[in-house]
């Protein structure tokens, strides 16, 4: 039986020319006293070693003899690197993770999770963080060698890495969540085929952009990411992505969950329905079309229950959200009011501007998207408009109404499950929020070549992959009373807490050593939930 002591002592060895110290811990094993050597102190005089020995024995050491020469972040970086190794992501990146470029990639992934910012800033973080040393890189960091060249190697491996992630997190018959977003860019990208103008989901007019597609499993764990040109439409990415999922990842059957309007009728007809089933929502125009064809009736929508209509293989799950109905009604009325106010100003105006009244009125209509409710009559001198209240009433009937469509058989998925599965797309939206603004900050993008832009987005996805697993492990911790007005812990709070665990360079009577600060009780609980030991 082994009983280790909690006290330490310093043995001073003088049998050589220069004395040295051995920091040891004594313990009993099977009735015998044994010693464990923790570290060796060399390069010190006998008097300096005696001073350290006295300090360990609890004797007084003068304040001026105890100096902290450096203090750098350690805890968050160590946790990030440890989790990457626990998850096997380091071997997914490359089968020989000891290679320097793999270590640099791990540093960039963890650095994105903790610090965001540019690769250049990350290459200079050694003054305040031990990240690069924890990853096993002790030399001076060069942004070109350690960051950009490593990014090029990582980009070559992206498909292989995503294939391994798919094999780990996807299986036959699994639910797959897919959505796309845009990311606006700043600066000049003359040589880029990706960066261009398109429908901007960030509401940033005048900015070119890229389009990002993210694929997650049913729990929201990211599996693959792809970057498209900024003018790419949602529905044009679907068929290629479905083919990629089934062929590249070796899946015989999947259930593809996409946002409303993403799976158009034309795209749906081209899908191999023996391999791929679909869950999506219908656009308002498609709902109106079904009403005209009398497949459904507006009176069928219910605020409390899901009403299911079956038409061949197609299943339509009719739902109504009263809160959404009120919001959509108020939004329409507000936009109508703004439109009419602007139109009234234009009609009453007597000043001749650069554009005619009809042109200015057209711009107002385009701005507020109210053209289907308002029509114009007369000329510029006698311009009037008319509001079609009948169309407004027809549109208002559908406020809060939505239809979830699926072709999954009833025995495999109930109507309630179909609606719930569609709503699980919120997990992809949450991933986009974290990648774009909340934590990982894709932008600003400091890279100018298309391959580097794609790799930068891939690094952000891998960082979110680590973050997602951290959140899963921290779920019990988040459920406890925390800090702040709502008394709940957040991921940001956890990261800031871990960042306060530091590595300090200490000098005692001329002897230099490195010490990791002891975790507080709260930090220890976080580490325990994450399964990481310092």
C-alpha cells in the first residue's frame, strides 16, 4: 500500500564540484520509505539552496528574495489542447500529430476559441499566453511558417478530416441539419472568385460577401463546412451537398433537414428518394398554392395542435404560432405606415430632384417590400397611390401559419417529431452565431486568397467543434446557480475563469522555477466537468 505525503523537502547534494538541490516527496510503500524526485535545481550557490530549503521548511524568506518574473495564461489553452486530444481531433487532422504543422494548427484552433483575432496577433501571443508551448512549439513563432504554411497543409486535408468527423458523428438513417449564411467582407478582393455581391443576410449594404454552408448532426455537432461565392443562392447548394453526404461519407440513407425554400419542388424532384428523405418548411407562396389546389384549407391551422395532411408520399404538418402571428401583423402594419409616410412626402414635394417622383416612389416600395399591397396611378404631376386592403386581409390570414413538409413515413417519424426536427435547425443558427459574432468571430477576415479564406472558415468550424463538446460536458455546471443577474453561468464566464489559471516564472533567492497557479474551487469544478487535470 502506498501512502504519499503532502509535504515536500529539498535535499542538497554537495558531493560534486557544484552543489545542486533535489525537490522530493517522501512516502511509504509496503512498509518501506521511498522518495519521489519532483525536480532538480542547478546553477545555484550553496547559500541560495539553503534559503530555498528554509522556505520549504516553513522558515522565513524575505519578500525581496521571492520574485514573480512572469505571468502568462495557461488554463484555457491547456484545456483546449487537452480536449482536442481527448476527442481525437489531432489524429483526424493528420495521422502523425507530432509534426510541427499539426501542432501549429492545434494552436490556431485553440487560439480562435480563446482569443479570436488575426493569425499575426496569435503568433505574438507568447508574451501573455503559454499556448504555443502547450502545443509543443518552443521556438520563436513566425506567422508565415507556423500559421500560413500550416493553413495550406490543413486546407489540403479538409475533405479527409470532414470525412472522419462524418464517420464519427453520422450513421445510416441519421438526421442531418443543413443551413447557409453569409459573411460580409471588407477591403479589396480583386483576385477572389468567392468574394462578390449577393443577398446579404447580415443587412450590410455595399459590402461584398461569401456564403458559408454548415452541416451538423441531429444534436448540432458540426461535421462539415463549405464556402461558396457570395452570390450563391440557398437552393443551388442543396443537391451537391446531398450527393456529397451520401457518396463521400458512405451513407445509404439520410434524413435531410433544410430551411424553408431551400428544397424547391424542382430540386426535390431530382433527389433520389430511396436514399434521401426530406424535412423542410414551405414558403408562403407554396402554402397559397396548396390552398388554391384545395390540398389544405386555411381553417385547418390550429394554435394548439398539429394538423397532418397526407397527399401521397407527401406529409404536410400544419402549425400556427399566435406570438408569431401577432409579430407578423404588427410588422406589416409598421412597414405599410412607413411606406405611406414616405410616399406622402414625395407626392407633396414641390422641389425638383435628380429623380422623378415615380422613380423615388419606386425606391421606397423596393425598400419596404410593400409593392404587392400598393399600386400607383397618374403622372409625376398628379401621382397617387392606392392600398389594396383585400390583399392585406388575404395575407393576414396566414400570419403565424407555417407548414412543415416531410416524406418520411409515419411509422418512422410522427408529425410532432417532424416539426421538432425542423425546429432543430436552430442548433445550426446557434453555431453560426457563435462562429460569426458571439465567440469565434469569423470576421474580419484578414486573408486575401480564396484557399486561405476557406481554411480560415474551416478553422472556425473546428474551434466550434471543440466548443460544442465543451458545452455538452459543462451542461450540469451550467444548470447550477452561477453569477450575474440571472444567476446562471455562461460559456464566456467559464473561459475567463480558466484564463485566470496562469503559469508563473518564480525566482526565490536567485533560483528560477515555473509554477502553475492552484485552481480555485470553482475552477476545479469546471475542470472536473471537462475531464481535464492540470
